[in-house]
C-alpha cells in the first residue's frame, strides 16, 4: 500500500512546520527551572517578559504593558469582550466573515446587555459592503469588532478605513488578527485598533497555547479572572496594574519561549516565506480555476488575499473530499464550516467547504500533487 | 476486527449522529468488501489508499479509507438510537464473527 509524503495545507488552522528554532527554544526552556516560579525580580528576564517586549515590538508600540499574554486569539477576545463596560454593547457592528471566537462571546454580552448586533454582508463584488458598514458606524454604533482577514477565503478586510471612521465617531474598535499576525502588518496606530487579539500558532508559526491581547491604554478591561499574580499579594482583590490585572496563575513559560524564537525567525525570514506562499498560491489557484467541476467560494482573481481557498467539487460531498485528501493522499486540509457559520449560510452551503491554506514552506511539487489528487477525485465519481 | 471506541464528530447536521469509530486493526480490502452484504458499497481503488462508502437500507452511511484504524458512521435522524444499536451489532458480527 502506498504511503504518501505529508503535504500540509491547513495553515489557517495551525501552522506547520513550526518556525525553525521553536523546538530548540522550547526544549531548552523545558530543561531548566522556569524563571517565573519565584516571580519578583526574576521576572525581568523571564521568557514571558521577553516575549511581551518582542510582541510589543512587532506591534510598534512603546508600552509593553499594553500586551496581555494569553493562550490564543479566542482567549484574548473573551477576556476583552467579557471585560469591557456594558455601554459598549448597545450597538455592535461586525461582519459576515467572523469566526465563532468573536461571534459567540459577542452574542453573550449583547444578549445580556439588551443590545443589538449588526452583521454587515457583502456587496456585488463579494467584498464587505463598506457603505452599509460606514452608515452603521455613523448611526450610533458603540463597538466595531471585525476580523482582519477571513479564515475561509483569505479576504483581507479594509480595516484601516473602517476603524478610522469608527474612531472619528468615538466608537471603540476590536481587531481579530488571528489570521494576520506574522503575515500582514498589525500596528494599532495604523489600524486604528483599540484592542487586538493575536495568536502564536498561525502566521507567526509558534507553538499552540500562546497568544496575546493588545489593549490601548485608553481602554479599561475589567478582569474576568482573578487569582495569583506573584506581586502585590497582600491586596485582597486583583491589582489594577497592567498586565497583572488581566493575567493570573503560572503562565505558559515554555510556550512563550517558543514564541520568542518564532517571532525572531519571522522578523528575519517572514517576507521571503510570505512571498513564496504568494507565488505558490497564485500558481495553485490558476490551475484550480481551470478545473471545471471545482467551485470556488469567495475568490476574486484581481484581489490580493491570504493564501487560503475554499471550494467544493461537483457531486462529491465535502466531507468525503476531506477524508480522501487527508487519509488517502496525506494532504492535510480542513472541511466543514471552519467555525465561520455566517459566510457559509450566505453561500447556502450547510455542509461547508474544503479549505486549503498554504505557506511558504510548501513547494511546486506539492502544488502539482494536490491538483493531480483533485483531478483524480473528479474522475472517480 | 473489533470496535474499541467511538467519538462524536463535530459536523452533525440536522439531527444526524456522526461517530468516528476506532478499530483494533486497520481496514483491509477483505473487511471493506464484506460490507456489501449489509447494503450498497462503493469502493474507489484509484486513490493511493482506496476510499470506501457504504449505505444501508436504513440510511446508515459509512465512510473510510483502506489501511486506517478508523471510519465514520453517520446515523440518520429518525429512530436514530434504535438504528444505531442495531447497526453496530450487525457490524460487530460481520467484522468479528468468531466472538459472536
């Protein structure tokens, strides 16, 4: 029986391989007593503090205490949305592209506060309906919370334009940068973002269980969790100071050791790998478009997007395509709704799509193998 | 070949139940072809490891790949629990006749 070489096309879920250096950094961290164990002055040079500083550097912000270390973007969004004042949930604007990591916590807060959620759809070009969005912002919006890029189609939202208008109307802004940190510039000042959720295990190619939350110092987030902080232990309640205000318990020191290595690798090599991913994606999509039984969703050739494509094949159930690609060909992909139900509902595809997401670590040969596999599936129906 | 565990899968639609079955040995061509006695079997040999799809008269679907220790079984919405119990019994008997 044939044993195919692994072809990894599930970058939008979790990057693989990890950035070079991550495994060694984590092994080294695991091999020594962690420096946060005693907290106090030791914490100046521990992996968490070094990582916090490095994350701040990638966001081009001066105050590293605006960065909260978390487990992932979902964790970050929950801390932010659960801790914001109730006044922000009267009229919330979001989009049809959103992931459940944003939608679910938003719905809980909005229902509890008796507020309203406005979901902005697409225009005739398959892009976000920017005019409707602008009107909604001007019409007493209290919060705009959107993704930087779709995890289903790779579509990059015009965040700067949207958030600039929001700030001109004194509306607070939350950016879900799960798909873009390490891939596109994520800069609070340029994005006009008050709050940004990041994860370490996607574009930055770090370990799972690492993430961060940027909170502008003009925004107050009430702690959702309380407990040990290692400092100000005599205080009966959670300290007000950032970042310990929102960080509790012993942190994922080993994971953040890995994320430091990933960020350092990305700073030096990220551009080269992103360019390679773009070239491969263009090659892949140009071949995929020529296969007449393949139906692409949300793809527009003229528009730059992340290297993600969602599709179906005529007369083949989505889950069977996924099973064949994953288990028979060893081509790792994802099928279903990708935790983004609204865009699939808009397309009318309750069974979801097959999603392939590339990185600069893929190769021309791999792309050819995937196209060949898809052609064989079509031939076999 | 025995069932050693099941896990509920995430993409269950409109009342159906999709379970991932784990077996103690991998699916072989012989095991797959046995399924034909329980219903309609499609066996696709053109892939690096053949894919199979099965459907019973009560609309139970099975999907898997030769060489895997797992397969998916989708039970229909109506009378799901009864069909589930009956089909699982039939499958055990078919794949492991000695213990029955």
